[in-house]
C-alpha cells in the first residue's frame, strides 16, 4: 500500500514500504503547511524546478536527513554547492530502485532560483513518473497543458495524477480536467491552488469536472492507493 500525503501547495509525500519520497518541499513560508520542515524525515527528495515554492526546504532537509535530492542537472549542482546531497538527472531519464523507478518528464514552465536579488538559471522544469510498490504516480510539476500528456497516458498505466489547478502560473481547472483525460489517470489529486490570492480556485469545481476520479486532500491529509 502506498500513502500519498499533501503538505499544501505542491508539497507531496509518497510513502512506500522502502522509501519516503518528499516532492517539492516548500514547507517554511508555505501558508498551507501543517508541519514544520524539521518534522519531516524523507529518505528521498524530488524537486521539479527552481522556483522557491518548489525548491523550498530541499537543501536544509537534505542536510539534516541525508536524503538525496533527485532533480535536474542544474538544480542538483546548486544543491551540491549548498552542501546538500543531490543526484542529477534530466528529462526522459529514470533510475531504478529496489522498490520501483523515478523518471523525469517534460513540463511547460520556467525555472530559476531567486536568491539575494539574483536570478540563477535552473535548467528546464520537470515532472516525475514515480513507480513505487507497483503503483504509478504522475506528478506534473508546474506546467501548462501539453499534448504529450496523451503519450504519458499511453506509455504509463497511471494510478494517480497530481495536477496543478491554480491557473495564472499553471493549468487551471478546465485544462487540468482535460489533462486527466489525456493521461487516463485512475485518480486525480489537484494541487497548487489557494496558497496565494492569485491562484485561488474551488477544488470542488474541478471534482465536478473529473467525476469520481477526483481526490481532494486538505493540507495534512493523506490518501492510499
Ligand atoms: Ni513555478
Ligand atoms: Mn509554483
């Protein structure tokens, strides 16, 4: 059994038998978070792109726990320089583990790390296909709708798609509902909404559009797949 916990915004924790994977650990400064970064004990961290609401606490959690951050080449170099533990990957590439596989996908977005008034290029943004304990989870990252989501739906048997619905920076409700169809996802979890005024959305409206596939989690809640 795989547990998927929502920590608010785009922070997701996937717990399998052999790994505790924390994705986009924006906890400090996340108005939706119900935990403190110091309370999380992941064994692996995934970061989709460099923006602060995704890179978040990745460096400090990696330093404290020793968890390896799997992310694109450019962000992995940054994390390494900051003293974190990172493994560089890139779009289309995957890695096998005893419990499954992590593969990077395309995402249509930007990626910079904004620090001390400077904007550091942080490679191309990515999404993740996580296969864990026989379940397949697609974490889209920050992205607009793109046609190759149909390819992902053909290539992978997706048990759960985790999709942004906030609009403005990413897909909104209508495009995310369309994406759910392209992906042929069995279940769909909306994220990246209501954290800030500019991405206010009603997840129930999304649930009406995708029907019984929808799973709405409040920050701090988890589901099983
Ligand atoms: Ni972003
Ligand atoms: Mn974002």
